C-alpha cells in the first residue's frame, strides 16, 4: 500500500495566494516524510501550475492533476502540456483526467455538458495516439480534429506519463480505466459499499481486458488525522471540521449527501458522528490503523490511500505532526498489505 495526498484546496478563509502557499507547504511535508504521491485539484486554474512549482520544492513525491477536465481543451494541447510537465518535474508527473463536475464550467466555454463524457472518451483516445505516434498524425473524430499533429516535447516517462481517472458515480468510467490500464482515483465522500462496487467492476473489466486484477491501481481518499491519543485527535480537529461541514453544506452539498444518517438530514452531520461511524480516520496510531484496515476489508483492497488535504484542518503544525505520526507509527504496519494478491484470491 502507498500513501498520498488529495490536495483539494478549499481554504475559504484565506486569499488564493495564501491558500496555495499552504497547499504547497503540505506537499513539501509529505515529500519529506516519504509519501508516494500528491494529487492536486483543478478548480478554476490548471493544477499543472501548482505542480510545476511543487516540483521545484520537492525531491521524490509524484505529482498529479486531479483532474484535468478533458472536454474543456483540445487533446493536442493537453498532450503537449502533460509532456511539458513530465520534463519539468523530471519524470514525477501523473496525468489525472475527468469530464468535469459542473455544467456551468462547460457552458462558460460554449460547450454542451450532456456530451462531456463522450468527449472525455474521445479525448483520451486521441491523446494516447499522439503520445505513441512516431510521426505526425491526422485525426477526424466526433469532437476533435487536426492535421499533422506531433507532440513536442516527447514523453520522458515510457511509454507515456501515467494516467489516472477520477470516478465518482459512473461504472463506465471504471471500465475505461481498467481497459486502458489506468489508475483509479475516488473521493473522500463515497460510501464503502459504492467503493466496493467500483472495485469489483474494476477487477472484472481488467480480467476482460486480458490482465490479472490490479487493485494496486485503485485509489481511495479519506480525512486522516493522527495524534497521541483518541481524545487529543478529536480535540485538535473538532472545531475546524465542524466549521468545514457548515461551509460544505452551504457551498458543495453534493459532497455531504452520502454522509446523512438514515432518516436524518444534513443538519445531523457532525464531526463526532463521522468519527464514530468510521467516515473520518481520526485518533491515535492504533485507532487509525484499525480504521484503515476495516476500510480496506470493506472495499476488498486498495493500493493507494490519499489523505484529504488542502483544508484548514486543526493547525498547519498539528497537521504536519499528524502526517509524521502516521508515517512513523501507522504506515509501517500497512506497507506489506498486498491488494493485488487479495484481488487475485477473490
């Protein structure tokens, strides 16, 4: 099992400059502690801008976009920019893709959101052709066309930069990832039973593609916070997380729908409820280890656990200490967990 960050920058009390500076500091801490990868959200500005700056501030950590909405841009341009990031990060770039979350973002570009998923599928088809082409190519598709296209710079990683696909709702996206050998990224608000369904689809589609199941390519995300004791962890996080719940209900309620208790409403969502029911992995090293393993068993295995970051949880100093405690006291107990072997046995 590997560990990473999902840097979903929503520091709503800060101006953008200061929010991004704190996001970058978290990524630096993760790099120093030995986290494997950091996935950076694209909201309005391309994640690649932060990725290239983060690359200059770190040494080892892989850096990915989470995600580039493919329908927004011509695939030729996306292929060029991905390869540029591959070189600027010295081979530490990952290309995270999706079709875009908000219809308004398509409308602002004069695009039809109802076609976004089909546009994404056609885009990745052309991008892969461009990466692998040894000479200029012509392309005439439903949404994209071009003549004499040849990507420069050429790929640094081979055969091309690693690709990951964001999955929130649609099984066909999971199947696309499996068919093409891509990594899967999932969000922190998805319930374990839905994640288990996605993972099973991923296994079956991988088998149909003629390969053994690769749960190591299945990534999950949760809020993770470690302190010396359960009591201290809750005390550190309670106030800040309850404020974040209020902000999310007002601004991104779709992130909270699956957290509503049976027969309840969004007003019933609280920090302590989410810790008690295992939605948040908050506690001592032993407690967090148990939460991770329970989650792992519920889903049937995963290869990447991303910490939900880019928020003002607790304080920056306490978040850094939480990450240190996890890597020192929890991660060593999880390193030898083998999701591919688990999937093969299943």
